[in-house]
C-alpha cells in the first residue's frame, strides 16, 4: 500500500501563497488548483501545489551555474 499524501488546508495554503483564503477557494473551484473535497473541506496535496506554482512562474529560469 502506498503512503497517503500529507494534505494542507485552505488556510495553510493561503498563508504560503500570501493571499486570502477566498482566493484559494476560487482557484480550486475553477479547477485551476487541484484539490480534494472531503466532507465539505478543500484539501491540497503539496505536490499538486508545487506543480501549480511552476505554471505561474514568470521570467527566465536561471541555471544552477548562473545562481552562483
């Protein structure tokens, strides 16, 4: 059996994204940000959040050598 993901709540994700929880709810309701809905609560897998954030990135990506 595979391990279950550690899920985060709307409030925890809003704190990470530095936005209001309502914005997180809107992104999830539109299907832009993948989530689970359990007993009326939205829960998020950090792996999905990371993938979502990578689609939001703007500007050139720096290579590992360019950061030094």
